[in-house]
C-alpha cells in the first residue's frame, strides 16, 4: 500500500503546479470535503538555465525582491517578513568595502542585477546561512538562473572557494574570452583580493 501511495504522489508531482488533496490515507487531485489537506507540488522544467549544483537546498524562499544591495546580495519580501539573500557560488565586484571606493565594475554589477530582479518574484534555493545571517542560495526568476546570468554576462566571478557547479566556470571562461562586463577591464581584480587589500 505504501508503495502505491508513493507512486501515486510521484505521478501527481510530475504535473506542473499540481494540487493534490490528502483525504485520510487517500490522495486525490479532486477536493474531498472540508477535511482535505492540500499538498502543493511545484514542477520546474529541467533546462540548462535552471539546473543548479549537486548541493541540496535546505529550504526554499519565495517572494518579491525589494532591495538590491550590490551584485550578489538582495532582500526578498516574503509572507514571513524580509529575508537577506547572498548569491551562492558567485562573487560580484564590491560596490564599497569598509568605506573604500567601489571596486571597478562594482556599480555596473549592481545595476545589472537590479534590472534582472528588482520588484520581481523570485524563488531562492537556499543551501546555507552565512556568518552574517544571510541565506546563501541560487536565485531564479521563473526558470532563469540569475546566479548563472551574472557570471555569463560578466557581472560576477565564480567564487572558487565555494563553487560546486562546474558549468559556472565554463560560463566565466566564455565571458572572459568575449571580454564582456568586468572582463573588458585591463586588470580585473578578484573581489576577495580587493577586500583583503582594503581592510
């Protein structure tokens, strides 16, 4: 019986945005009275754009982006309040650090991210919480993986210390070859090196 229930759930989950009702021990796609408990499955198409690293998310955050601090940090308004999000596996040029001047291409990185996500509804696959209490994860607008967009278009580096998605390195290499975004600079400085030099 348990195997049948599991199989039934998998069939339901395969349908995009399928609502499944649990009525006692029975699962149905039709409401079955006031005692029915709804189970929500969200299906995402398996495209290159929205595949993420093999790291499993610890939680999913959904909501509207109300602030973009820089090229890799945003604030999302959720039903439970505001959540700070640090983009996983990428590192954008600094807009400012300890009162220093912005890093070259830091402003442009923030502007580009604003164009992509500000006032948009996003889904964040959180994989960690950093030392500042920010949720670290991959941000999606629809099926578009914004972490990848930042690297692909030359607005962020791959954060080598934390990178697990090998395709990000391929995207960075392609952007570098095209000399787009920060790669148009004569001597782009890795953000962590910039931070160390301005402590």
